[in-house]
C-alpha cells in the first residue's frame, strides 16, 4: 500500500495560486458539455435554455496542480463502467450516531453546542438530554446500538425497491465509522453497536451479486463543530466540562483546538480510512462529499493516492469500479474533469444540456437523516418521475434510505421504496440497460427551473423538481434499437399525443406497426401529422399506473 505524508512544500503548493480561482463560468458555446452520444434537447427545452443564455451559472472543474496532472490523467483514463449506466438506480443510507437524537439534521453535533442556533437544536438538546456540558455528543455513541439492523433485510428492501447497487453511508460529518476500523477507535465495531455494520451488508450483497456502494463524508469532520460556534458563549467552567474541549475526545472532534490530531494527522487518517475500506470490502462504487483539494484536510496528494489505489486494486481483482465526482453546493466538482461520473446533489446546478452520463443523489425526503415524526413529503410519484426524467437525460438516480438509530425503517419510508419497486417491476424494461434517444423529452417543461441565487441575486441557478408534473410530459429511452416512450402521468383525457413521433418525424421517420404498454399489452393508436396518438385503456390496470407508464414502439 502506498502511503503519502504531507510536507511543507505540498501544503504550500496546495494553498498557492496554482489552482484555477473561478468556481463557475458564464454560459457560452464553449461551456456546453458534449460527447458523441449526447441527445439534443427538444425544441421547446432548447428555446427556454437559449432564452436564459448567460443568466445562470454553469459548473466547472478545478484544474489539477501541475505536479499531479499526470496522476489525474491516469485516474481519468478509467471510464465510467457500463454496469452503472445499465443499473440506473441505486440506494445508500444516511444513518449513524446523529440518528439517535433524530432531530432537524444529520449534523446535529455542529449545532447542539450553539446557544443561538436558529433551528432550535440547542434548545431541543436542553429539553431532551440536558446541558451540552453534562451530555455531550460523544454520549450518543453508546446509545447508537443498531439493535434492529439486519443486513439481509436492508439488502432485500433495496432489491425489492428496484435498486441495482447500494450500500451504507460509511462515515458522515461527525466522523463515526460504520465499519470495524483500526484507523480510528470511533467505529461501530469498537463502540455503540460493536458490530461491523458495513461488513455485514457487504457479505450479504456479495451473495446476491449486488454491486456495493460506499460513501465518505469525513473530510468535513475537521473543525466542523467549531467553525460556526460562538465559543465566547461558554464560560471557563462550562468549557472545562464540554467534551468538545476535552483532550480525551479530540480525535472525535478534530479541529482548531487539537494538539495531537493535527491537520496533517487528520488528513493522513482521512486517506488511510479509504484505503482500509478498499482492502477490506472492495466496493464497486465510491461516493465522496466535502472534498476541496485546496484544503489541507483532504489535500491533493492524498486524494490522488487514494483514488489511484482504489482503481488499481479493482484492476487487480478484474473488476470495474466508479467514483462519483460530486458538485458540492456553490463549489467546484470534487475532482478534475473526466474523473468519475459527474454528480449533482438533488440535481442542483445541473444544466439542462448536461452532456455525458451523470448521477443525481437525493434524500427520500428531507432532512437527509431520519428525524422524529419525519414528514415524507416526497412521495413515490416524485421519485418515479425523477427517475424517468434523469434516465432519459443520461442519468443514474441515487436515493438515500434513512434508517432510525436502531436500524429499523419507518413503515412510511419503506412503503415509498416498495412502491418505486412495484413501478419498476412493470416499467423496468424502459429503464434498465437503456441509453439516451435522439431527444430526451417533449411536452411541458415543469421539471427544471431557473431561480435567482446568492445574496445579491446576481446569478441564476438550475433547480430540478418534480412536484407539479403536467399531462403530456414524455421521456424517451432506447435499447438495442427499440424505442420506449414514458409518460410521467396518466392523462386525464385518456389519450396521449406524442408529437415527436408524428408521421414523417425527423426523429423517427420509420413506420410504426404496433404500440405496447408495459404491464398491459397492445394499445390502439393513430399516427398523423400532429403526432402519435395513443388511446389508453378505459381503466388503469392497477393504481401503480397513476405514476406514469411506458410504451414500447414497434
């Protein structure tokens, strides 16, 4: 195993001006991402995009430090594997120590010490657990038992939901590891559950030939609990009792007050945790959040080494793996261009003409974690519409499961996942293993919006939403020369008009002999200069068709 250590020279390079400073570039012809297979936008989508030309930001990639350019080129030579383009749908988790208080956020530790927190977390903690100096975040670790967690049952739920890959969130911003680790004592094998939670999942997944995901959010652990905290709000006596100031806990709350777990030590451990997971579990998919290679907590030399090790380890095993290249809010992608698969959280800031294949990660409903009395306001219909839309545009949809602290799943949440699976059981032929068609969509444009953003509202940003999908919204996919048209709704009129498939269509000039609705059978149709008009059955074959349906065009 290669191991790199931080040097004063490397830190100087990382903090210097070699990096490209611009985070975004204005929209221009040269900014549009293209590849040889990218579908062009439909005429109405292209017109709306042109209307807002130059008004909204387009994400860009940071330029690699010269010293590591060859290394990045090597890493970038690992192409996106076909298996994830075929898979289309995956599930991972937001589950950990923060699931114990189950209130407001998965970064509870960041706010529970903040007396002025506007989200009410400090007061909630007072009311339910007492003063932070008497009951610090570290005490939640012993309460995190995962007593109802059964890896086989969780895997079964993912598979029943239609996912083709999935796994656990291995470590979130609080730094607690969900595997049995030798790098940090703050792990599920050593504390709390005292079980290798991730290892149990991987064992079950390998039995089913299920691709395994691993997500890492631990770069942000450094200094997170202190960075927004008014430390003057605590007197000397209170500080002496708080775990965040106790040297015995500095490896759990690393940051500006650390004496032993310095930034160099933290960064090396950040790297070593990734290497340990690769060696022990060999995941098929890596997801990172919070990496900024200009910061010393996850510097470029260690990022490069970890990713290179991951890909080389996979090659030695004869497998293809993929890394999510995430675009965090208001920042560059984690890695240079052509490394991994571009990933947009919730579709935020994703251009309409995104170009190549991409991934969107989203919570089943927000917040990202389970909270008491969680409002599941994003129903199955929302996620099914999102899946149809994203797949038609070349996307893979990664949805987050949010178990309770015990590992049990809220019945309302489980029902949403299973409903998605029921829809995919009928319509999966139009989703799995498909590729983009000539155009991704037609009909009303309700799924993407351009909203003002920033304090001065000087720029616009893309927001993708599926709350108000309208009749007539169609998405297209193809597979082995077979065209599929998916309707995001069951039209109230009982008929569906697909203008892009009209007689002598520029997109589909060949004849149409038969139209079949997946899960039902052949349906009546007429083809005129106005479009392909499909007559729907008088009654829905089942309630699952309310979420939309798929047509096979013969």
